[in-house]
């Protein structure tokens, strides 16, 4: 995922994520510590570029606009937290113990730049 720093330069970082919603209009969700640069960047400028895992024959590249949810509402986002837990071997994305308070970030895909052929 690439966010924009306050000077407009790109900040690219890998994130653990889940895609929820339809195949044609998915929403990417990830959790991050509130102290991380990517979250500060998203609060200043919500635009992001997303490059998903794939192969040279089937890359996934999209753009979106982030919505930051902080603090995490455990009941409102139970499905997102469960999906992250299932994908990442029991990881509790809302647990602040390791990195401090956390936020959930929701990024609906608004435009595919390179779209998977099966979607």
C-alpha cells in the first residue's frame, strides 16, 4: 500500500489485509498502530494506491480512499476482525498490547488500474 507523506512523496509499506465485499467492488481492511506513519499519512490525505499479491500474469493494482476507524469498535467491526483473525492464524488485530492503541482502516476500491482477469 502506498500513502502520501505531507510533502507529497510516496510512502510504501506492506500490510496484512482482508478483502471483503464483492469481487468487482471489494473493500480492503487492515489494522495498524495509531503511532505508525501510514496512519498519520492517511489522516492527512486519504488517497492510496494498492498493489496486491499476485503474479506477473495476473497482477492486481487499484486505487482507493481510506476511512480510518479509531478507536476500533469491536461490535461494529466484528466481521472484519474475525476475517483478519482467520487469515492470519488467530492474530487479534485490535490488541493494543504489542504496539499500543490500534485503528482499523477501510479502503473501498474506487478504481482498478490493473484488474485481475477473474474479477
